[in-house]
């Protein structure tokens, strides 16, 4: 009994010290000088540009990774082929590589002195220090999230339902829409949620490829860094409340989807 109480207290203290306290400080500092100062941080053209760019990047990266994740999970869970384990390793690659390194790789490939830099410059194509580079870096660091949530569920479900649908005359696309997709919808939404949160909060890889051009290539995390380095602490914390709020919403939705996902997985094992 004492051991259990001690472990619970340790967990509560840890959560308060490293999660709730920093989160509370963000909101306290953001509103320290009043609501007017807080709101004025969002009237800055650079802040609005950073928010628009962050939403744009997420709007491109998340659907792309959702499509990739479903395709990769379908391939890995439903088929046996040579190189299957290697494909799984590639999917996990962004988890094992520093985001800064992944951003540097894009600079070495598409930068002015990179492998394709001279060709891109000759054709007036901008990737590094422009939106395409930010999108590519974000896609790279976020593409495992959807696939890694769907693969275990698809493997647990097996192929019996799809085979039954095909035997009854359903087309491959019809089988996917009416059999496979409903079975993975909660895991898919869960992966998309995590992918979106990481895409909007990514700092390391985006910082390398963005060039920190105010009003053009600064996302919300980069804009917060700029404000903080300029000693504009109140504005920095005000903008940071956007990401903090995103984290809270993500946590809430994550709990809901985990509950739905657990029910779906339990139903799969029951069948």
C-alpha cells in the first residue's frame, strides 16, 4: 500500500513540476501585462504571417502523411514481400534522426551549393529558405505518425474481411472504402491528430531550412524564438499560448480517440 501511494505521489509531483507548472507559467506570463497587450501580440503582421504559414504547412503535410500512412500500413499489414522490414525501418527513420540533421540534409540537397542547387537556381526554383523547403522538412519529421498508428491495428485485423468482400464481387476500391477504412478510422484520426500537433509545433528541421525571414518563412515556433530573442517576452508567451492551447486540445482529443481506438481494437480481437 505504501509503495503504491509513494509511486502515485512521485507521478503527481513529476507531472506538476514538468508539465502543469510550465504550462501555467506560459499563460501567466502571457497575461501579465493585461489583455490588451496580449491581444496586440496577434495584431503584428509578422505574427499573422507566421500563423498563416504554420496552417498552410500543416494543411499540406498532414493530408500527405495521412495518404502515405494508409498506403504504407496497407502494404505492410496485408502483403508479404521482400524488404518489408526495411520499409518499416525507413518509416521509423525520423524517430532516430535529429530534426536538425534532417533539415541539414535538405540544405545539402537543395541549397545554393547543394547537389541540385545550381539546377534549381538556373530554373528559378526556390526550395531552401522558402515554403517548399519548410513543407518538405515538416513532412519528413511527421510521416511516421499515421503509419505507426494504423499498422498494428491492420495486422491484428488480418485480411479475412477484405477477402470476403472481394469474394462477394466487391472491387478493390469499394472494399477499401466500405471495409478497411471503417475498421481503421479511429486509429487514422489518432495518427492524424498527432501528426498535426507535431507539424504545427516543429522547430528544429524548419529552423534549418527556413532562413528565418520575418513575415515570410517564420512559422509560429520560429516567431516565438524571434520575439524571445528580441526581449519581447510578453508577446513571445502570448503567441506561445497558441501552441500550448493546441497541446491541450490534442491531449483532450487524444484521450477520446484512445478510448475509441481501444474499443475498436478489443472488438477486433473479439472477432
